[in-house]
C-alpha cells in the first residue's frame, strides 16, 4: 500500500536517508517486510519529550556551549556581520546536534496526549482568534534524528575531532548570499586539513575515517530546524524566533540566556 501512501513529500525525501542509516539495524531485527520499512505512515503520530524539563535544560546548555564555540573563533568575528548571521542561520542545527552527541544528551519521547473533547471545544475559538496551534514532531522524524545521533556516537570522536569538524561545518562557503565566500572556503579547507592531521595519529589503520566522518556529518544538515526547535526549545521560548535568540546570545544583547 506504500504507493497509495499519503505521507507528506518532506517525509518521502528524508525517508531515504533514514532507511540508509538504519539499514543495519533493520536487518538485524528482520521482523518487518521491506515495504513496511519504507512506509512511514504508521509513524506519523505526533510525539513530545517524555521529560521536557530535564531534556530542555540539557539542550539549552548545549546551545549555550555552541554559541560559545562561535564566540571563541577569531576568524568568525573577522567576517562581515551579514556573513556571520547567514552562517549562523544555516549551521546552528548541525552544530547543536554535534553538541548533543559530544555531551551525550539522550532523550525519550512519548505520544502527544490528545486533548479532551471539552478542552478542544473551549479552546478552538480562542486559538483561531489568537495564534495558530503549534506543530508537533512526528515519531518518524524523531527516529530519524535519533538514528543520526546514534551513528555519530558509534564514531567515538575525540574532543579535537569534534572541534575541527564543527569548524568545517560552520565555515560553509555554499551558503547563498555570502560576501566573503572565498575567505570562508579557505577557513573550511583549513578546518578539514586540521581534522585530517588529527586523525592520522589517532586512527592510522582507518584510512577512510576522514571521508566517513564528513559523510555522516552531512546527514545532520538534513534535520529540519523546525523539528529541533519544536522538540527542544518551543516549550521554553514559546513562539519566539530561535535564530534571533541565538543571535542575541552571540552578540550578548540579552546576556546570552534562554528564558521562558
């Protein structure tokens, strides 16, 4: 029945990535048919964090450390302010996810509780007058996210590997609208070269580790910012723009704190 699947087009695209990353896991279990593995309709139910207070606090701490990483890069501050903001908007999600991996932040989700019929009736008119109802992450999207994180944990990166990989991700010359794209490209090459130099003495027997790390890192860019925002930060920032808050933290406009 997958041909008649009514999944949204975004899920169809990202399902390919999820299938590739979880292929070994699915083969080891061997309890589902290939058609069932490809179809994500059964996973479209919405979910939320099982322990939002604990997980959101841990996520906020990781985000603060992510911003501190950017603050402590002199080469980043030499860029035009416009380029800094473009890189921030483009790269904060993969940098944050690397931070989750490095800090060993784990989380569990549960199905979003359905509101009672009385509550839906009482709140329906109010929501229409005030603001649209917040979107909720789906189980399929969260499982793809956890699959990416688990793949990175299996790499067991050293602190230096994390640092240089973050630099290679941050300095992305392919972001549209950059004024100093050539300089940013040179910074990315420098970070990649430093990562290679670190890998040689640490893993002399693994010649393909550098390419493998970059390939796995590219999967982080496929995680939608809306998923990360809704899952980890929406409970504490409400409808505020997460990128604006990160920019305020970066330039210390509000003291760099996330607040409800």
